[in-house]
C-alpha cells in the first residue's frame, strides 16, 4: 500500500487544470498523417499552452475515490485534497475504502514535503525540487511537472528546446514536441486547444500518459472530475473520480502543524 500513496499524491495534484481529453499515442505522427508546421504555428501552440494558466483555480477543495493497480495488486481508496496555488501549500488525506481509517497524509508547504503514515508511525521528509517518485516504487516522472498542473500552470519541462512542431494533413490538429535532458514532452492540440499530453523518460523510455474523462467548470476555472493515468512499464494505472469540488473559495489549508503526532514517530529523510 505504501508504494502507491506517493503516486496517488502526484495524480491528485494532476487533476487541477485541463491538459488531456482523449487517448493519446506519442508516436501518432509516425503514421504519415502529419507534416512540419513551421515556426509561426509552433509559437501559436506555445501561446495556447500558456493561456491554460489563466483558467486555473487559486484554491481548490475536493473529495475523491480511487481504483488503482500497481503490478498485480489492486487498490481502492477514498480521500480529500485542498490546495492554495499562491501560497504553494497542499494537503491530501487518504482513507481505507472499507474501514474509512486513515492510511496516509500528505503535506506540502513551499518546497517542503511530508508524508505521514499513522499506522506505521513514520514521517517521510522530502523536497519538491528533488523528490524522486521512483524511489517510492513509482514512475520516474518529475514531481514538479505534476505540481504545475495542480497549481494551474500547464506542465512544461524545464530548460526545454522545441524538437518539432507538426500539423495534421487533414487540418484538424497539431502536435508540439519538447525535450530537455530527462524527458520528451508531446502535446497534442485539437484546433488551438491543447488536449492531450505524454511524457517519455529518455533514460528508461517509460511513458506516462494522462486521460481526462470528465471536466468540471466553475466560473472561469477548470478542474478534472475524472482522470485515468497509465504508466505501462510500471504496470501502473489509476482511475480517480473527484466530487464535491469547490474552486476559488476562501481556504485555510491544513498543515502538519495542525496534526498531533503521537510519541515515537520515526522521521525518515529521503
């Protein structure tokens, strides 16, 4: 159970702004259905990506339930999440699906990350800038990219260069391919709107795909109401359903200071 919690944390974060809507294969452009789009089209795609940030909520509070698999194991979890983008704080609580007992609590304040397992009495200490989800038994995706989605910034790999811009031969869509030292990032567009995303780890070749089944709108803000995430190499799949979604309301995000930890908690620096 412990291995899947950090993955769920990342995926809950990945629900807070729209970036994918349909099944996506990063090698679609290999089928001969696309041609080079040109510099002006590449600039338009980058501008479209940046406009997504304008639709992000300043705060969010949600409840969720999860059907997940990691390898041969299946999981069902309940939980709640709240976050404040400007303060860069987030809290996620996970409950057992049957007994409704606490499984884990996640806290982020700035770059500081704490993951508390109450049954084991263990508190893991990590940093948002250096956390490696693969060390928790997960996929090797940059946590910062996932947090960007949660805070309303479309996830763009840092220090990127544009590898290629492609336009569909039938005029219905386009693809923007970015890369940095660690990842390829492929963004697909339906018209001028980015609607699909894929990350590929250059070293491991692991693919990380996001599928959005349902989107919730409140005012001018967007939140994913049903997200499916797949990493085939890790045999990892999550189906997350969000409900009781409240966006942009005044919110005091719970922090670790609000939790009374029992004596004897083991603190583990990651």
